C-alpha cells in the first residue's frame, strides 16, 4: 500500500482521536477551571497534525511515537530505532502549524529484541498502567507508559509534583522494571 493510501486509511482513526480528545477536559496551568472545548480541540488538532506528519515522513515510524499536546506544546514519547529517527521526529513535529515547542523524549530502542522480550515489555507496561489506575495520587489517563528492555518511560502529565513522584514510585515497584525515565510534566 503506498504512503497516500495509508495516510487516507488513517483519517477515520485520526478523526475519532480528535473527537475523543475534544470531549476530554484538563485544567490549564495555574487554574482549577477545566480547559475550554476550544483549547482542548486546538490541542487535539495539533496532535492529529503531528501524527499525520509523522506517518507521511519516511524517516519516522509513527506507531512507535506517542504525541501529547498541551497549549500548543508538543511532547514526543516512546522508543525509536535510531538517533536519526529521533531527530527526524522532532524536526517533523516542529514544522507543524500551531506547534509552539517540542519536548522530544524519544528514546533509542534496544536492538535485537526477542519475541519474549517484547511480550515482557508489554506485560510490564500493562502492570504499570494498572498500578497508576489503582492509586488516587496519579491521574492515569494523563500518563503515557512505554517499555523497552525493562526500561519504563512515563510521558504526558501529572497534576502535582507529588503525583509525578508517585507515578515513578509505582512504576519502579512493578516486577521486571529495570529503570524508569520520568518525563511527566506538571500541569495542574
């Protein structure tokens, strides 16, 4: 399937993601009030544009990259195969209209993973997500979790420094976790 057909095939998925993002609400920095629908939709549009740009760029594998946007500031999380792919993803995200800044948290993937290691990483990711959901200090729906070679990356946002620290503490307690990279940003 050529690149254009793949991009067009993803349009319904991106639209569904945009609607889901548009229906969610998080508080802006320094405020207890929920963000307006317009603010949330704007960030959702930027996220969709960045994902589409990543899909269209031959240097990046969009399925490896989580994109999170808050007030036009984009955060890239996940694991990529090479430093060139990491740099390209940051460059692609910066080129998207509406992006104010890019925080590139992408990590280089451990090479030559076996099927067993991939399954182990998926299990660790699921266990970390479960631990986050079960703890009232964390807002699990705002945390992206990816694992590679037993190294867990936490991306997205936490409401407080305590929530950020709690997320890391919970992740470190999961069996099989070798290390935790806590890239959560604080967004009250």
